[in-house]
């Protein structure tokens, strides 16, 4: 089944032509998607679903504000809490995330997947080789 799907995909790619030529594209010439893979996304959803179930209403609202880049001060009137109380909920959220997902979670979410690093390094090597060959 997997092999059949790959063959069909390669046939579809072969129908695409390089811009300005009649030559077909190859799989290596198609840029990879910048998004996480489906497996990574599913694992993150599982991690977050378990965590969100543990949160109270204010902490969920803090998380939503952080995820949507909204000001936390908007929660002051809505929940009738002081700014320092909202900050306490934010700190509690940070502790819970680190406990559930590990101390290095902030570093991990900012890293590129390893396969993207490999593709980028390969392209840089090819560019250096080409540059050396033209000088």
C-alpha cells in the first residue's frame, strides 16, 4: 500500500514541469513543507489535551491569550482579578507545562525538525560546491 502510494505520488510529480523548460521536476527539487509532520502534531495535541484538562478557567484564558498574542490585561475585568493574580496564574501555567512536558520544552519548540536541518545543510553544501566550481 505504501509503495503504491509512493509510486502514484512520483507519477504526479513527474507531470510537473520545471519553470521555463520541458523537463519534469524530481522529488529532490520540491521544497519540503515547513510544518511539523502529522505524527508530531498528533503527539503535541495529546500532550496539550491532557494539560488543558487540568487547568481552571482563568489559567485556560491565560493560555488562550498567550497563544493568540492578546494582552493578559484583558483578563483583569473579565475575571475581576488583579494584574498580579493573573501573573500568578501565568507562572502556575509555566510550571505545569515544564512538569508535564519537560524542562527543555521551550528550547524544543523553537528547534527545526532534524530532517529540515539535514535538507538545509545539504543545500548549503551544494551551493558551496557550485560557488567553488565557478571561481
